[in-house]
């Protein structure tokens, strides 16, 4: 079955540091890949997505590239801000239809001033 | 504004009691989902519904029940058979086939007295 593995947290960075959160996946076929963000006490929001190999998703300074050869979708940001403190979830959805979404366990990011 | 609403924000359950969590969406989305989130774990799928009057069990359906009498509503009942109900419950919706992004409500935190 499908699975998503993301790096353990928490990750603590100073403001303006470079961020990488690793995500690898196992899936049949050609899944779509997502990063969702969850701020404290709230639901999840879509941060970015990529639907095919070599696609790059980007939003709010965050980027992730769909790497089929390494089955990875690592999240990066060049300069984090305190407001980026949240839990980040990597997820995949098998292509087409009402496919169930498989989520990683989440990585908590804390950015300190 | 379109969106997903969940109520209540906090819910307390006594031993042996059934409680119902509300989820309403005005996005005209076809599919709706219920997830359970526990600390340090990813989201686990409880039930999902692709169309009105139809729903399927997810990975952890035991001790839960749902109904989908209207397109915009997908309430979740946590029954007394669910022995460990304390968790954060998230409702999500999805526009339609081929549209894989899920949109989440703000969540309900269920606590046992």
C-alpha cells in the first residue's frame, strides 16, 4: 500500500535560516504529492502540491520538487520566519477519482527570533 | 465566504455516552472525510463519503458511525464502543473526481471526563 515517511521533529531554527524537511514515499503508479501546514489549534491547509515527476510546487517562499527517481518530495524554504512555526505534513494521493490521501506523521517546526 | 465549519470546538464525553461532531461545508464539494489526529501521529481516516447517502469505512472505523443525508453535511458519531476517543477530529472535503486537494475544517477536540 501507499506510505509516506517524513523526518522526525521537532525542528528548531533561528529566523532567516534555511529549512529542509525530508519526505519520501512509497506508492503504486503516479501519485500526486502534497505539503499541508497546520498552525496550532487549527485544521490543515494546503501549502503546495505537484502532480507529476519533475514538477515543482511553490507557495509563500516554500518549494518542493517531485523526484520520481528518489521517490522524494522534500520541502525547502530559503529564509524562515517566526510565523512559519507550525506542523508540516507530507501527503500523497493516487491519481484520479476519490482516492484516499495518505499522510505522513508530521514535522513540527519552531522558528525562534 | 465558502468553507468548512466544525462544531463544537471542544467536546466532553462521559463514559458510555455517544457524542456527535458536526461538519458542514458550503463549497458544493462532492466528497467528505473524517480523520482522527493523535499526538505524534499522522492523520488516520475514519470514514469517507463520495456522494449523498453513501459512505465507506476508512482505516479506523470501529466505534464510529456517520451519515450523509445532505451534500453539505457529514456528522460523525463517536459511540460508547470507542474506548479511546480522546483526540483531535478533522473533517475535510474534496471538490470532485480528479480534484485531489482536500480542504479541512478547524477541527474538534474531544475529551473524556
